[in-house]
């Protein structure tokens, strides 16, 4: 009897040892699968983030198509694409163009105008089409658990294409009641769309003349009294929100100049707070790059006015460019005010009167959310966006 009990005890102990070994092996396998699942999850997340950045980069590049003209992969395009990539969390990328081969394992951004990464028109219907911008973002993504089996990183790549198509809206009138746009025999030429948010009756009243644009859209009605309007003129369209409502005014504390600055001859002005405003009566006036805050009128009665990388913020007062004097003003391309040329306090309803002589340039966004804008004369800028209450 004692002998039998001894045999049973030894057998039980041996079974216990086997169970522990099996449990240990199973735990290792479970941890391995869990680790691989974590790696796969973080790789999928990283791929989605990379794709979003590639999309933004392609759109930014496509927005510069009109500026580049016939120059493929122009510096404005590649710079915009690279900046968009950085704003989405991927800075320091090595830039490639024209499907140049990637070397090394670092972050790269390929900007191709037209697309060529897929190698043929069979694979990509937009292959080599200069109206499209293709971006390919490639990076090495480290792994956590796959390193156990020798896989320390994976190469991720995201590709996107963008084009301007029929061009987006670049002229927005945000007044929502009792606003009528009248085109009285003149000519308005836009290489983009015209959005008029008014739901009054009519919202668009065209009394002769010609409006050239990719489209006119309004939630209200269109009354055409003998004018030539775009084929794509749509009434009953959904209203769109103010596209520049996110803008924040600059710090307006302290006056650089307390009274109006009058300019009668050649002079260079610097950024600052012009609490009394600026009046230009003659001479060649140059604005150096930066932000100009005006608490009074910005008036031009003669001479010329030029400046690159500038933003003019109207805290109060009125923009009044009289006559057909040459103007060449270009908004900054970097910083918080990138692309913003004029920005008028939304509570300021004074009419902006902007006239320009032959060859004048107003390049950037003109934001007058609470006021009427009167545009006359020439504007040969690469891009101009107007957002106003009415026009």
C-alpha cells in the first residue's frame, strides 16, 4: 500500500513539472502575439498620420499651381508642400522632385508635378499631367516587439495627388440678409469661384456687363438683367462659413506713431502701430516686411506703394486708395499671418475703397468681414482672396 502511494505521489509531481513548462511556453507565445499586435496597431496608426500629412502636402502644392505658371516643381510649390508637411508633425524632410530615387532611411518628401511615382498612365490616369501635384512621404518607423526577431523598423510610405480643378471660391461675400451684388456694366474677371451667402431676393443682381468666374453660388436667387454670367451660376446653394473666421488680431497696445503719418516723397516705412493712420500723397513709398496696425485711415492720393511680406491690420479707420496709382503689395508666406494682406476689425464697417493702376498687385487675402469692399482697376497678382460683407 505504501509502495502504491509513493508511485502516485511521484507521478503527480512529474505532471506538475510538465504543466509548468507548458504554461511557460504558452505565456511566451501569448506575449509574442500581444507584442506583434501592438506593433501592428502602432504601425497602422503611424500610416494614417503619414497619409494625412501627405494629403495636406499635396493640397498645399496644388494651391501654388497658378503661381508656378509653366514651371514644374517650382520653388513656391515645393516650399508650400514641405511647410504643410512640417505643420502636420513631419519636419526636416529631404526634398525630392521629378521622381528622384530615395536614398537612406531618413524622412523624405517627393513633390512631383505631374505625378510619376506609379510609373505609367495605366497605373495612374494623371501620370505626367502638369495640372496635378503628387506627394510621396516616406519614413522609417521603429518597432517595439518585432525587434526580438530582428525587425527593428518598417518603412512607411504615403502618396497623394491634388489639383485645383475648376478652382475653389476666392471671392466670398458673407452678408446674409438684404445684400445685393450689382454688376453695372463693368467687367469682373476671376480665375476662381464667387460665393455670395446672402439669402435675400435677389442675392445677385447683374445689371449688364460681364462676370468671368468658374462659378457663382448663392443660397438666394440670381437676377440677370442682360449680363454675361458664368455657365455654372447656382441659386439655392448651401451657405458656407466665413473661411477666415479663425484669424486673431495682433497686439494693438502702444502707438509707434500717435498722429497721422503723411508721406510726400520717397520714403521707407517700417512695421508698427500707426494710431493716426498713413496718408500717401506722393513719392515712391516702400513698406518693409511685417505687420502694420492702423488706427486711422490708410489713404493713397498719389505716388507708388510697394511692400513684400506685409500684413495691414485696420484696427479702425478706412482703406482708401484713390486714383489709379501703382500698387505692389504681397502678403507674407510664413508665420501666423501667412497669406493675409488686409485684415479689418470685424466691428469696423467703413467701406474699403481699393483702386489700382495698370499692373498693380494685391497678392494675398483681403479680409473685411464687417464691411463693403469696392475693387476697381487692375490686379495681376498670382492669387487674391476677398472675404467681405458685401461688394
